[in-house]
C-alpha cells in the first residue's frame, strides 16, 4: 500500500502551526562543497494539457532550479516561505538569479518531486547540497496538490485543492505528465528558448550549462515512487521512503510504464511491517533487470527524508506529528541521505566508482543493506 500515514492531516497541522506563530527553524550544520548556490524559478504552462485538479485551466507549474554559482554576493538570498505563512521551511542558502558558475562545466540535471500534499520547499537543503556538487536540480511543485498552495514568480498563488488529499491515482498521472513536459521545456532552454510563460530573464549561462544527456531523478514518498515511472530520458533514480503496489486499486494511475533497466536506489525508514513492505517492493520491482539497491536508514521515519525534519521538536512533538520523525538527529539524517544521493548520481551519471553503493561503510553505520 502506498504510504499515506496521515500525511495530509499532518501537513495541515504542521503548516498551520507555522502560520500561527513564528518558530525558530534549525539549520544544517554544513552546506555543499561549492561556496555559493544560485536559484531561479520558472512559471511553465502546458498549453496542451488541462490541470487534473482544475480542468478548466491549463496545467501551470512552478519549477525551481538550483545550480552552482560564484561571486554572487550582490544577489539576494532567495526565500523558502510557504504561501500564507510568515515562516520558512528552512532558510535558503541560494542567491536569486545569480549567473551560473562557468567553471563548473556541464551540469547533469536532477529532477525532484516532493511527497503528496507537501510543498516543494521541503526539499530545499538536499537540492542545495546536490547543486553544490555540480548538478542542476530542478524541483517541480505539484500545483493544486501542494498544501497550502503554490506561489508563482509573478506573485499569484494557486491554492491546494481538497480533492488532491488522497487521490493518488490522479496525482501520479499528473506527475508523469509534469516530468515529461518539464524535460521538454528544459531541452528547449538548452537550444536558446526561454520557456518561462512570463518571458522572465533567466540567469546568465543557465541554458548552455544544462547537460540533458545526463538526467537523474529523486523524490520523497509519492515523488520517490515517480522516479520508478518517470520519463525514459531519466537514467537513474532514488526513492526516498516511497513505495507502492502497482496492482492495488487506488494506489497509482493504471498503465504507468516503468523502465526495467533504470538503476534505482530505495532509501527507506525501518518498516513497521517488514514482510508486507517486502511483498510490495517485490511486486513493484517484478521484471526489473536494472541495478537495484534497497537501503534502510536506522532511526528515521517518513519526514526525516525532508526539511520538515528541521522543524523544532516542540512543533514535531504535537499530536499527529510525533510519528513523522524518528530518533535520528536531523543533521545526521540529512548527512547520510546527501551522501547516498550524491554517490548514486555521481556513479550512474558521471561514471565515478562509488563503493558506498555496494557495501556497508563504517562511516555510515546507520545504513543496512536490504529492506
């Protein structure tokens, strides 16, 4: 069964608490290898596709791109404020619309999708870390499926549609279309087009920096499941605590096509029911011939794979939220996740040897091979 775990209700409670009071949010102890990260946000409109949550409108996407930059002190830091909230999920370390660092060379492209109902801001720190290692990280918000709403660069906000709360059949179909459309738009960008619906100026060097021959994808929960079913152009994927039974009615949209040869890494929390999860993963991976690893990160629960893990424990100890984070410290959870994300894409997109993917490592005793 696709992990729901009261995600919608928990998200509403958590974000409502953030809206009601100013809370101090912890920050990671360390940031990426590069000195500075740039970020830009595009508004993309798919004129050929209706929005599944609002059929009277065309599908409109908020797409955030993190990338390496340099000498960007004159560019302001971006914010990660959730719509209608005075608070950020996690303070951004990225400079808004700063030019791409030409010395970084060609940038492999990584797509990111958050969990169901969660805003894309819950993945900021991981996107910044990967950008710091020489990737262009393209985060795709789920318009009308993200609580409490999606804010676009022109200032307008598309609110969450309640029907999106538990409808993963529609959500998975929408996300497959989003991935395909965004990759098409990024390809157009590399050929000199500006795909932004408002014609906004793009950061200098962005189009020429993207290496569309090296595309990976990672995501949390439903976003992680979509790495399994994403566009054929995606060459490697990482699912952060996401799995689903494709044969179970109501789990995913029927007819999703998985690439059996795409390398996939599952990075999972300890299972409450290991036998059931084993059955689901076996059905999900039936017929796979590509490289596959299943790793379990001790001490984690579902939100430890997101920036919500950095919310104060006084917030996360509230009813409905306490079972979303585990005993592991947020800084340690993210250090481990970031290490395996980087290793996965460095190996499969850049061809670098990465022993971390093949055997237990004494530097990461929290990791167990096999789900």
